[in-house]
C-alpha cells in the first residue's frame, strides 16, 4: 500500500459506509447495524497500522499528504492546499477517536429508531473528528471542525431524550459562536500572512520581528488579541467555566453512544487546539497567560467537583465530573513544563476512555430501569452485579486509583503545577479529594444503597455489551501500568513545544 495515501484513506474511509448505507433499504435493520459497525473498522485498522509503523521506527512525516486545492490569486499568495499530516499528539488522538468510534457503534444497539439516518450521521461525525486531528492547515481544520457540528446537532436532537431539542440547539449556539470566533482568527492570520499552513504560520510568527516580507509586521497587540480569541473559541469546546452550560445538557440528553464520542473525543478538540495553536503559534504570548489558564483550571476543577457532589442524577454527576477533569487539562497546560503538558495530554486520553466507559454503563442501566436518578436507584448490585462491579471499577479509574490511567494523568499534571505554582496546586488538590467523595457517594448509593425499585425487568449486562467495557478497561489499565505507550509518541512533540516556549 502506498503510504502517502494512508491518511486520506483513514480520514475518509467512513464515507464508504455512508455510501453503502444509502443503498440499503431502511427496513433491513440488521444489515444497517452491521454495515454501520463494519464501516468504523477500516479507520481503526489503519490507525493501528500507522502506530505500528511508528513503533517500528518509521518517521511520521512520511504519511503527510499535500495536494493543490484552490488559490485566490493565481501563482501568488493566498493559495490553500489540501494538507494532511500527523504528529505524535495527533496520532494518539486519532487512535482514541477510532477506538471510541468502533465501541460507540457497538453501544448504538440501544438506539430504537431510524437506524439508517443515525449511522449515516454517525459516520459523518467520525470523518469530521479524524479530519480535525489530521489537518495541516487552518482552513482545512476549520472545515472538519464544522463537519462535526452538523451530525452532532441531529444526533442529539433526533435520538436524544426528553429535552433533546433544547440540548441540540444549546450545543449549536455555543459551538457556533466558538466557530465564528475561530474563523475570525483564521481569516486574520490568512490575510496578514497569505498562508494557512500551520508549519508556515509557526515559522512566521516565531520570527524575531514577526514580519512577513510581503505583508509587514504582526503587532504584539494583534498577537495577544488572536490568542485570547483562540482561548475563548477552544474554551467553549473544552469547556472552560463559565462557557460550560451547553455541555451539561448534551451529556444528559444525548444518547449514550453519542455521549461516549462527545465526552471522549469532541471535548478534547478544545485541548488539542489550545496546545497546537495556542502554544504552537503564540508561544511568547501564551507564556504570559499561563497563570490565568492555571487559575481557570483550578476553578474548573473545584467548581465541577463541588457541583457534582450535590447532584441527584448520575448523568449530571458525570457531566460536572467532566468539567472538573477538564480543569486538570488546563492545569497541566498552564504549568508550561514537560511534566504538566504531558499530564494534560494523558488526562485528555484517560478521561476520554474513562468517561466513555461510565456513560456507556449508565446507558446500560437506563435501558433496564428507565432512570438515572440516584434517589430512585439503589441496591442495583443485587440484580445487576456485573454492571455494578464495572461501574465501581470505572469510578475508581476516574478518581485516580494507582495502576489506572487517571492516576498517572493527574500525578503528572499536578507535578507540573507544583513546580511552578505550588500554592495554586495545593488549592487545586482539594478537587482531587472531592472527586473521590462525589464518585463514591453516587456509585455506592446506586449499587449498594437502599432500594426503592423492584427492578422487575432488569437483567445484567449482555455479552455484546461487555465488549466496550473490556476494551476500555484494557486501555485504562495499559496506560496506568505502562504509561510509556503514550510517552514515546509524545516525546518529540513535547520537546518541540518546550523549545518554542524557551523551556
């Protein structure tokens, strides 16, 4: 196979599934389910082929692709090329995306209606997610970014729960505003430099005078303005308090399979954008805003933890938990050292796996008992012992039990912050304690608390439902006991980031 086409095949392979689904009559539900699941496998296989090639010593640069696309001025500046590429950071996130997409396709067995439309939108969403992490110019990045919004809106609004329309419109409005701000940044950079290539922009903005030969200097004030706009745009996606309310509705109202992708991958685009574009394009300006980001991270961590503690719905507990755990990502980024940034990336991957596991298990429970209210649940371990056991293991991973991915992520992020801002790190550590409190309170009340329900129709987790559980737990434990599986791909990326920051 010609390696120069691997990334294109990887990103666009789900489109084959969409074409096949268009040809299948919608009455053939079993065929639609099978095609929808199988269509996620090519991207999964190709992502591991690239990873295995990297582990064998091949340079990731050989997978880059570049084709002429369009130009506003013939043979002049303002040309846009179709560019795909991969780094250690994007490789890790692409594998996370392909794994969770395949597992979410399995979790989609709980969808009750209109399978054909559901899986076509599902596969389009996967194309957008993969493209975001593989794009090598800002305009292509933005196009893929927008591609993720459209299917998510319909997947929430049509296949969600009781307030699905409200959640879908809230998602669209907030993320639409973030997209508009991001587009403004991209257009200003394009107008000031004549290019949208990320590597070229990095070189231009790193020049001592910040001068583009044809277009003149880029002022310090403009740099700060663009960086702040990027933080707001990606802060909506992450989300950063107080830009978070839309995410709560999505986590509660969207179907579990879609929440697996939303919490596991889509939120992580915010962290990816802050690291790649915030740190990468504006390193000097980013350094001066590091304390602000670290403070916002501690606010996220504590706010999410304390609000999670008072919730009486298990979905809301996990929604606020996601806000809290994204605070750890900001803490790591704000520390601006190798340990902290590495911890932030570990937290991105770890939370993606753990949140997907927990939301999937809540979906399994909801299918049996019709509620996720902690007050209406209780004694679930007596009728669903395996599900209850897996839920407890997932909670242990989320609160940072040693030997699981959550521990190593939190340890490195806080190690980085303690090196730079020990007082702020000590305050943030309260959030780690609260994580154990709210998770154990919620899970133990559900599994071993007083029962208010006879659970007449409840039955334990089925073999097909165990597949996502065992795969996710396998990755969680693998990263926890052998963190080098992530450290190796990230090493060069982190060295480049630290070099740009002068560290």
